[in-house]
């Protein structure tokens, strides 16, 4: 019995689990990773680092960019913190940190509490003015 197109039966009733080439009677040289999605990579779980509040009052800033689920804010007054220089002084804001809105618009003025998480500064409880 011959191998049929690299899939199916080969040799003595053996079943190939992917693309292959019959080498001899009953032997199969399997190449590739078998059936599955081409080039798919399993998603990596993102570990959220603990947040530490930088100041206990609301900070005012202007939205620089909104990318669908996150954006960047420029604070009106500088924030004195070691991580303030990361990301060119911009403050990260995620969709889950918005209060009463589902997106922000560039140029919009907002108020927020500022936190640090090791990746730079972020904004939480963000409200549009």
C-alpha cells in the first residue's frame, strides 16, 4: 500500500498526523507540525503589576491619542516621580479606567488619579471635563 498525499494511511495501516512522505513500507517521515492553524501562537497571559497611587488628588491633563482600547495623556502640570520620564512623559490610560465614557478624543481635557506600576505612570478613574 502506498502513502496517499502525505495524509491518511501509509504502510501497514499507519495514519499520518500531518504532511509526510513515505520512506519505505510501513515507515513515514513526518514533516511540519501536523494539522492546525498556520503560524498561530498561543496568547500569553499579561500579568498586571500592582498599582501604587502617586498623588491623592486629581490631576488635569489633555488626551494626546486614543487607540481604541487605550490612549495617552499629557499632564498639564508635571508630576514629580521617578517613572514620570518613561514613555516621553506621557501617561497611559486604559479603557477600563474610564468613568462614564467608552473612549476619549485627542485634545479632550480630563482629570484622573495617577498611579505607578513599574511600567511608567498610568491614569485611573478618568473623567472628561
